[in-house]
C-alpha cells in the first residue's frame, strides 16, 4: 500500500530541483558531476540489491554493463535503431545474457560465485578486444578500438535520462523491498534454511533479484554510454565500474536504503571534485573501503543509525501524512 | 605442424602457474578465504624486483633474498591488522577487504611505475636453451625448476617445522590448537605471510618471463584461482597438474587460435570448471 | 591449607548470551593437590574449565593463577603460564601422527626447550604411544586416544593439569589405568583439577571436591568426608 509521507515529498522536491538546474543555466561541470552521481546511484542501488539484500556478492556487473553498452552501440551503428527501442533492447540483451549465465553461475556458491562473476569481466574484455564484426583491416570498428555511439541526443536530455534512472532506482528499491520478493530475500538473508522450510523458493528469489539488478545496471550503462559517445573493451569491462558500485555501497552502508545515496555522493565527490588528486582517487577510495570494512562495517549510514538525531529524522520523514 | 614448442612451454609455464596457485590454495585451505589480492601480491614480487633492479642493479633472482622476507612481513601485517578483524565479521567482509587491498596495491603500482608494461630484463631472461633440435627460452626452464623448489619448500615447511605443525593443527581443530598454546590469529598471519612469499617468488620469475603492468594483478588472480579450481584444494599434486593444464591450454590456444584468444580459452576453462566441479578434478566434495 | 592457592576462582559468573551457565563460583586448588569438580550433565563443569583456559571469558569475578589474574588473557598466554587442559571429547588431531600430536602439545617456547625430556616422560607413562608414534592418531582405540590427549597436555610440562571427563565412554579397566596414570602424574609434582560425572571414582582419587549443580557450587569439602554425604546424592540427582 502506498502511503504518502514526508520522504516522498522530499524526494519529489529534490527531483524537481535537479530537473530545474539545467534550465536556470547551471555550469556544465556541475551538471556533469550530477550526471555521474545519478549513474553511480543506479549502479550502487542495484549492487546493494545483490550483495546487501540477496546474498549475491556479484563482482561481474561490469560485464553486464558492457554487454548493454555494446548492444546499444551495435543497434545504433549497424541498424540505426531508434533509441526508444535500442535502449530497452540493450537492457534486455544484458538481462538475457545474465539469465543464460545464471545457469552456471548459480551452481557456484559463496566465494565461487564472486570469482566466477569477476571472471566474466575478463572473459568479455578479452573477447571484445578480439572481436571485429566486420573484418576490414584497419577499420576502426570493433576490436580494441571499439565503436562510436551516435544518438543525436543533447547533453541536457542525457542528463534528464540519468536523473530519471537514478531516481527510478531509489523508487525501485523501495518497491522491491516492500514486495513479496523483498520479504523472501529478507527471510533468506536471515536464515536460508528456515526460509526454505517456509516454502520460499530461494533459487527463484535470487534469480529474480539478479535479473532485475542486471536490467537496471544495463540501463544505467546505456545512459552512460550515450553520454560518452563511444565504447571500447578496456573501459567497458574495467573493474573501475565495480569499484564504483562496491565503494558507494560499502562506504555509504550496505543493506541500507540510504547507504548507496550517500556513498555515491562521496564516490563522485572524491573522483570528480578533487581533479588535482584525480589520479589518486581510486587509491583514496580503496583505503577508505578497507578502513570502513575493518573499523565500521555498517558504513556511514550504519554509524548514523546509532545516533538518536538521525533516527528521529528518519521517523519524522517516514511518518504517513494524513 | 610442430607442437613441440607450445607443449613444452605450456608445461614449463604451468609449473610457474602452480606456484601462484600454491599460495592461494594455502590461504583458502587454512582460512576458507579467497584472497582477491593474491594476483596483486604476485605482481608485488615483479615490481619490487624491478625497483631493486633499477635502483641498485640488483639481479632479480639474487634480490629474492630481500623480496621474499619483505613479502612475508607485508602478508603477516595485512592479515594481522586488517583481514583478521574483517574475518571476525564473516567471510564476505573478509573477501571484500582483500578486494580493497588489491585495488590499493594495483593503484600504488600505477602511481609508482606507470600503467605501462614493464619487464625484468637480464642477460639470462632472453637466452635460449636448445633441447635436441628445438630451442626453449632458458627462463622457462628456470621457471620449471623454481616450481619444484617451491613445492619441496612448502612441503618441508608444512610437514617438518613447528610453523607447519601449528598451521595443520589450526586447520583441523582451532579450539584444540588454542589449547596447545597456538594463537589462531598468529597462524593466520603466518599463513598469509607464507602465501605472499610464494606469490612474490612466482612474481619475480613471471616478471622475468612476461611483461607486466598493474592490471596483471587480476590476470594472475584468475590464473591462480584457475589452478586451484582445476587441481582441487589441499593437494600439491593437484595444484601442479592444475598449473600444467592451464599452461598448456594457453599455449595450445595461442598456437591454434592465435595470441588474441590465448587468455580467453584459459578463462573459459576456469569458468566451466567452476560451474561443473568447483572442488577440482582431484578434490573431494565437501 | 597453607599459603596462596595455585588457582583461585572468585565469584565467577559466565554467560552464553543471556543464559547464565555458571553462577558465582568460587574455588581454589593448592599446589600438589588433586581436586575434583563433580556435577551432572549440563551443570557447567566444562564451562568452568573453558573459562580457566580463556576459551570463554567470565562476565563477573576473577580467575587467579599463581597470584596473577588470567581471566582476560588469551588461551595461548594461559598455556604458556603452565596450565593445560585435556578437553572433553579428547579433540586429538586425528589426521596427524601420534608423534606430531605430542609435538603440538610442546608448542609453547618454554615447552619446546624441554620437549625431549617431556616426550620421554610421556612415553614412560604410556608406552603404547611410543609403539604407535608413527600411526595417525585417528587410528588409535578410544583408550589410546585418551592417553594421547593426556600425553599431549603433559608435553607443555604444566604446573596445573585440567582433566575434563577423561573416563567418558571408556571401559572400567581402561578408566582404572588412566586414573593410575593421573596419580603418577600428580606424584611427580603436577597439580590436578579434574571434572567428572562419576562420583565414586573422583572422590577416591581426589583430596578435595566441589559439587556443582546448575552452575552453582552446592557443596565442597574433603573427599573422604563427602563420601557418604546424603547431600551429594541430592545435589547430584536433584532429589
Ligand atoms: N557454547 C554454548 N552456547 C550456549 N550454551 C552452552 C554452550 N556450552 C554450554 N552451554 C550450556 O551451558 C550449560 C553448562 O554446560 P557445560 O559446561 O557443558 O556442562 P557440563 O560440562 O557440566 O556438562 C548447559 O546448559 C549447556 O547447554
Ligand atoms: Mg562437560
């Protein structure tokens, strides 16, 4: 049941402000930072769904992002497919890829799942580095050179797309966690065996969450590649994408709804707002990640939840408005 | 068709891969932890060798006297101060912390040594050795010898020393081991120290054999994991065979399909093994 | 009893989560003694032993060994001080050889220095272990495994040896043999605190005894005085 509360009002107001920013003529640089924030937010939310709520520590999301990006590039490059078809098709391709791979992947448990998914990135990278759909020597198509992605969209429309995807990922998380699927995932996380005896189909719950996360991760990837206008294997399947998701979720607070929001903001700030130290930002993030896991495993939100003020604020925000 | 060369190099290379696998297998066997920083530890050996070569003109093989103890201390401290803490919270935090460490190391390498490929070049690393009518790079032969030395060393360490005894006790029954006066955290730290020592040893020889860059951290992680997955855990023979299988699959793939798909085939082999028999060909199902 | 006790527990309480397994237990063991701690299954005997070894930490009270508080120390530190436990269920390292098991018992630096003497002492006490020294410990019979567990604990040359239900699951003849060995160990200068469910046996061997019931000490005194106490029965069987 949907209940209006201060949280939603806050979300709507913030979204409106974000939507108005380009209209009031904000700088390109700030807009770019916000664009990245929304892409990272969607990625982080989906990784949180996997690792934080479904017990699937997938390290292979970059592979699915790359598949979505490549599909988009192919459709635009070879077939001039209109965007409103190409984007859903790209996400569907990534999801289908994940669905097929879920057969071997779900046979791998725990560590093995993590390693198997991590391996996917490398497999894809090596493959796309080699693969040239039109074997013309010297042609800058495919292989290590990658593809151009020409959408004809203005940067501002791409910003709006990112805004929509980012906000949608927040709403999606709220929706999933409140749904039957969310209840099942929660039960599995608390006690897998007990959940199984209660008749919860563990495999199906995890699979759905894996596929949903992949679809949305693919969507975020499409938005990013529309902006970048180009895709090549080393960047597409790079673990820097993984770093973004992991760090945003863990620094912000894994298994919390607010964590990825705070975490994405921190990751964007560290990687974009300190251009002087840009080359050190992965290092700083890595250190931060290690320290947080070692000393404050619940992340920033986990720490804040221990304070009375923050809890009072949460309570106020989530009170239904009648 | 001349298959001699890919087969012999595959086998020799496989020996070195087995050494990478040894360290990962040891850590997994003792702590049930997949160390995602293992590849970064391998490359640690390569880069430290490079630094010593550039700074002091020290021969990389001689430099092992410095590299291995440094690696041991680094491993000991990482386990003692970081991983042990995360480990108390569960296996996922421990896994993620090793990922964090691998990111830190890979970025440090990049800052210090640039993202470009480097290699350890010495006069013997480019020499050839003739076996009958064929010529094999001398360094591949050295790699294979190192594999045997490393396996004997680890065997001796585990079976003939107090350190090894304490590790085996801790694996079998941590509570009983504590009652012997063994500190489990110390054992874990020693284990990562030993694992890192072997990783850095392999790293030096890999550096002499192939060019490396910060991203090699991940390539070697997968190779190490592949060796363990193919060979099964806890069996040194299995690890050795796992290394050979992987080495051969790469050199033969390069021979038949070209260099571009060489690692691809290796990775696919690992992925399939993971899906059908994660306990390895020789492993027993838990 | 003259002087300070070797081991002293002062109003020790131990919890597993919210469940209080040991309540306000005080006991002392003096040098050279054999003291027994008797109680029914679930009385909290093993918990007391584990607390002395630092495997669990008491929520209240203190544990003092040779005048030094040990209740906050790690197990390995406690072993180094000269306390050794033969745990319930033996817990030998079954995939290691008998010899390796004994060597594991001499892990602490102090013990390592004198392990040859200790090994001789253990082989002297249990000659069968020498015969089987190359065998995997898992292939020994139950009685031999218990001897190995005791031998292994002795390898650190402890001042205080803790024994947790060493007769559990063994035949009376084997039990008698073990108890003879315990007497010998004690006569060679090792103080012993032993835990048993078997009242008669433990009162016979010990000089003093404590009776534990539902985590509390309900009775204590010289073993010879306790032998015919009705109270023991009621404490034990809860009648
Ligand atoms: N690890 C544990 N967790 C929770 N309860 C425990 C644990 N170990 C023992 N207990 C409980 O503490 C009580 C005392 O156990 P224990 O010390 O093993 O008794 P004894 O050795 O006298 O049979 C029992 O009720 C037992 O169920
Ligand atoms: Mg007991």
